[in-house]
C-alpha cells in the first residue's frame, strides 16, 4: 500500500472517530428530548427534560404556570429519585396543560394494549349499530378495529347506521376516524389549533393522517345513509374527536348526554423508562369552524343513556329504511 493510500485511510478513520464522538455528544445532549437515554439519568436531568416538555403546554404562558414553575423546579432540584420527580410532574402537567394532561407509565401503556376491546356490531332490518369502545393498541389491532367498523357501516343491505360512542373514553383517534370514514366526506375532518398554527386531520380514500396513528381501510366508497350518534358522560378525548368528525355532515343526529369535555389536543412526550408525559398543546376546530376544548359537547337530543340507543335507532330507521 502506498504512503498516500495509508494517509487517506488514516484520515478517514480519524473522520469516523470524530463523527462518532460528535454523534455521541448529540445523543447525550438532545436524545432525551426524544426518549433516547444512554444511561439512567439523575432525577435532576430527568426533571429538566420533563420541564422542557411542560413548557410546550397550552397554558405554559399562563400566570398559573408561571407561578407554579419555580416551585416545580425547586422540587426537582431536591428530589432524590425519579419517582419523586414523577409525583411532582403528575400535578404540574395539569397546570401547564389541562385536565386532559397526564403522566403515563410503561406498565399503564402496556395494560391498555392488553385490554384491547374490538368494536361490536349489531344489524337489525338494515340498521347497523356499531358500539365503538376506547382504543389504545398496536398497529395490527388498530387496523382490525378500523376495518371492522368500515365493513359494518358499508354493507350492501345497510340503510341506516347508529354509532354508539357513549363508552368511548378516548385513546388513538386514527383507527376511529378510519373506521367511520365511509360515513364522512374526504378532506379535512377537523383542525388542531396549537401555538404553532393550525393543522388538519385529513381523510383521503380511506386513509387518515394528521390525527392519531395514520390508519387506512380498504373501503373507499361512501355510504350515504343517515347516521345517528350516541354520546354520554364517558365520551371523551378521541371519542369526542370521532363525534366532531360528523359535524356538518348531512343527515346526522346526536342522541344522549353531553360529553366529558376533553376535546383538547394532546401530544405524548417520551420520558426515561418508557413513560410518556402527555401534554395538552391545543384545541380542536370542527369543519364548521367551531372551536372545542374543555366544555362538554351537547347532543341534538338530550335523553337518558338507557333510552338513547333505541331513540337513535328509531330515528335512523325512519330516515333511511322506509
């Protein structure tokens, strides 16, 4: 090997070593913001990263958070364990965010996956009723969830649909919107309004993007049947997002009780140990231009939960199955 070739190899090796060192520094410095930790952090470093996430909350500029932040910072500086910091964060996140914000452990996230409940479907003389539970599962479970709903509401013999959201407390909205996609128009489903501006939740040919996990169903034809939606006090978060997807859609009607009032926009920030700090960062605007946040969403027809499904079914039948 010539002297020139050896010098080139030495130079390349040196560049690789320098690049690796720079990458290592970058990971140590910035990786924790994305949930990447090379070693277990001190309680103070862990808390510092979490505080950065809290400062992105919808109420981060409020007087309440400006008053609370120094106390949170002091508590973190005195913490002797990550568990102590977590106890501080659990309260602080609701001040920098809203009541919709929370700290979720890795075990809690796994428990939600393990407790996956598929939608249930009933059909009676052309009226299909879909009971849509909360959802927080794997991509495969999300596809199954969405496909089950989409197939049910787009059946050849369906003349009306009832979407029961009364026990849907939220989770991942992507599979929910994909499931009801045959019943709502393509285009912007709703809008998330945050400090960074406005972004649309989009539906296009059975594919949902911009809200929750991107999810696609293989049914793209629209089913233009009347739709009755049932809501209750347990309808919250992504359950409310599914409700808002019907705003402005012709031949729809909502029965039941006002919702829980969690239509704000959350972002999960990863923390050490698989935990997530879920922070409210914005509000939702429906396709009609109305903004929704923490106020319950009222139904068109208020009635007791026990009667709502029957009333919704009768209305849907009268509208579409004559």
